[in-house]
């Protein structure tokens, strides 16, 4: 028996007449006790809002490492036994085109660096420039090394506190540049913060304009923004509190702000649109109940889909990646809480006044869109041309994924005028291209001779003299200077070859090794993360829709927009198409954290729209039992909301394309392209076509499955 031949009893709609569900009752409670709800939220926002302004200065600045990796072990050993001369140490470059080391101007700069750094307990041993190691052959460049006596996050903060004083030592023809991994993250985080503020300044006015056009009412347009602001303030304060328990990457706030704005508006659009439709035919209290029982249910399921998708990222053993996911999940949680409590309370109080300030051309508040009704009928009559066109475009854009290359970001992620980049360039020019990416080796004293011999191998330009730990631990430290730039594709094979040659107890680390170990961890965990996200996404759709076929199709088509977005990412960021227009120099690869994190975010957003569309279609199928009505009315009632929500998301994400640092630019463009493709080609074309082609089979479910799954219905 085929699915289409299923017994009528298994495809007919259930009885839609029922009392208010849990969310309907919650909405009524929030509406009836709105003064209490408002008071609680005001107190919550005052409490968390008092912490929010310190979010950027409080959050951690590093965390880009693979926990448990060999390179992290080397860093911890260097911190404990070798004066902190690890990848987190700060190298302060002193350079002059005219003076040489030993001249008064150079010596004054070196002494000044010592005076600035020795008073801070976060710095370990301050090592003066050493001939043959940290003084260039022409003596025009010298490097002062300040060991790391604290963890990587504290070292970034230490650079934040002292880099202005260090740069102020530049005078009398001598330039002073703090550089190294800690300085890199300090300068990058500063540039990233500035880029985010610029992006937000652009996105808010655009968002408000889209909201006004979508609702045609100033009050209705303002509700999503107020909801989003509440979620943003609460999540920012929450991140500050959470940072007291465990270090949270400052990047978490970037993503939290983006998702709070995008999803907060998504959810509010769906709820407010449904409420406006209901107030045209019933009282405000009943309208709140109906809205929460239908649109509210879809929003909860959508939020859960986002949360479970991002939870898979927590499996990656990298603190920065994990805490970025935590930041988004916290923001989504607060936005969801506000949507379920604050928004119904506000709607119950406003009632029909939700349309106050309506624009002259937008008096009609009916949820059903005539334009999308016609669009749905057009695809019903001609499904194949639309389906094949959408599928062809998505597949064509996905093909470049085959040649996608990923690697950890290079020094080019910071602006050219950043002190760390200028210092990096000086070190590479004076000491060789591999000097900024020195590989640090820690070995027991008994293996020193064998380690020195093995370190001189393919891809290594030079090896520094061994230095024994002064604490009697028996460890010896030396550096192998690669013959290539740290961002060269050859670095991976050079590191692997070095590790293979060294004695078993010798460990290799350094900033370049930490990047490569993190990239390995990301690559190794990617299949597991993708598999878990797909499985959880399917299960949630199955529970929500109670129909196996459409749950499978909804999950699979979400992969198309994800693949297309990564294909576009390769064309732009790896191959450099459009780089001149976007104002960046391509690195020749996509940043290594992109596949894991972007996949989780894109899939979460895609499933967000999937739930909105299919929940609406399921509601109409439950009411009528007619798959044609479900397909057309599902699109007629949700198409305008999906399009408006997508426009807001695209506007929010693409404003990050204006930033100078490359990672936020990648993030904004990849996510913006993904949302644009998903909303237009997948949700408004391909998925409705699949509903048309599968017909009643899309909503069929075997009786045993219906008994196992919870009874979730959307018809009111």
C-alpha cells in the first residue's frame, strides 16, 4: 500500500473544536495580569540592564583553542615552568629606520616597555632583546618578550590595558608595536566592536522602515522592536552574569545581538500579524487566546528548533565556539520568554489600538494576503516550472562547495593600521616570514639532543638554542622557525612532520600550532554536528507536524539554502569575486570556524521559516482536510510575514558587510545570502511546490506514530 492509498481514517483531519490549549491559557493569564507582567519585566530589565553596558569590557577576549590539544598543553607548561614564554606572551617590537639597538633612543624605548609591563602581575618574566634571537641582523629591530602569567583571556585584557601606553613610547624615530596572539585578539576585538556598532546603527533604521511597511501601523511596527530591545538588554546582562561562572567570548555578544534582533522581529511579526487578524472578528482577550494557541505554538516550536540546532555546537571542544553558541541560545531564550509573556500582555492591553498610527494605504489588517493567495494558486497550477527553477538555482550555487577550503584566520583579519599587524610585518621582514608563527617545543631535558636534531627538518628555517626551565622541573624550551608565513597552506604539513620526527615526550605548540589544532578539531567534529542538527531538526518537525513525509522534506530542503550559501561564500571569500566592491583582500579560504557555526545558524534560521510555513499549512489542513487548501492558504497566511521577516534578517546581516574586519563581513554576507535564498527560493517556492506534488500524502501519518507522538494541533 502506498502513502496515497492510506485508509481515509488516517488522513482525515482531527476535530479542531477544543478548549484553549496551554499556550492559549498562558496568553490569557499574561493579558489578565499585564500589570504584574510589566512590573516583572521592568525589574528584570533594570537589573540586567545595569550590567549590559559593561558587556564588551567584561567578556573574554580569546578562547580560540582546541581543549586538550598538544598545543594547549605546551602553552600551559610554558606558563607554569618557563616564565610564561608561550603563545599568549606579548612580543613588543621596537623598530627604527635610522637608530640601531644600543642607541639611546632604542634603549629608552626598551626600558620604557619594561617599566610599563613589570608592574602588572598578569605578565611573567620580561625578557630583554637577545642577540641572535630577538635582535635583527641589521640591529634596527628588537623584540621585548613579556611572558604570560595569566590565562589567555586575562592576557588579552592586559594588552587592552597597556597597549596605549606602549604605543605612546613611539618617538624620536623609534616605533613600538605590541604584537603576538594576545595583541592580535585585543586589536581584533576592538575593530570587531567598532564594526558591530556601525552595523547596528545602519540596521535599526532599516529595520524600522521594513516594519512600518510590513504592518502599515506605527504601533504594530514598534512592538517587535520593543520586544527585541527587551531581549537584547536581558541577554547582554545575562552574558555578564554568566561570564562570572565561566569565560564567555566577546564574540557571543555579536551573535546574540544579531539573533535577538532577527528572531525577535520574526516571532513578533508572526504573533502580531495573527493578533491583528483576530481582533477584526473577536474581542482582545479571545484574540490573544487564539493567537497564542496558533501562532504562539509555531513560535515555541521554532525557538526550540533554533535552540536544539545550536546545542550541537556545544560538542566542539573550543571555548570561543561553544560560548558563541551559548550567547545565541541565551538571546533566543530571552526573546522567546518575552514573546510568550510580555507580548501577549501588551497585545491584551492594546486590543484594537494595535493599529493606531495606521498609514493611509494600510487600513486592512487581514492576515490572508491576496497577492500570496494568487502566488499559491499559480504554483498549484504550474508546480514543475517553479520547482525546477528554484531547485536549479540552488543546486548551481551549491556546486562551488566542492572546492571550498577552510583555515583559521590570518593576520589580515585586523585592519592594516592596527599596531599588531604593523608589528607582525616588521617581524616577518626583519626575521623571516615564519618568525611571527614560531613553533614552540617543550621537551624533557633527557631528550634535548635528539629534539634539537629532529627539529632541523623540512620546512624549518632555523632553531633557537635550548633554554632550561629555571624552576628545576626538567623541562627545556626551544623554538623552530618555519620557512613559510604562518597562514601558508604548507604550515599544516610542516607541523605534522615536526611532530612525527620529535621524541615521543616532546610537545609542539605556539600560536600557529594552536590554530592548526583548532582547525583539526573543527573538521573532526563537523560531521557529528551536522548529523545531530539534521536528526534533531527532523524529530522536532515530526513532533510538530505529525507527518513523516513533510518532516523529511522540510529538513532536506533546508540543506539546499545552506549549501547554496556556502557556495556563494567560496566564490566571494575564497575566490575573491566581488572583493573589490566589498572592500577586502581575500585570504584564499573561508575562516575555519565557519562550516560548523554557519551551518548551525543557517539551518536554525531555515527551520524557523519552515515551521512558520508548515505550521500554518497544517492548521488549514486540520480545519478542512483539503491539501490544496492547506498549500494555498498556508502560503496566503504566512507568505507576507516570512517575506517581511526575511527582509529584516537580510538587512541586519548584510549591514555587517560594511565592517572592516573580515570575520564579521563573512558572517554577515553568508547569513544574509542564506536567508535571502531560503525565504525566496525554498520557503516561498520549493516547499509549496512539494506540498502541491505530494498532496494528501504530505500530511499522512501511520496510526501507530500518531499514538506515540504528543497531540499537537494548530487549528483553533
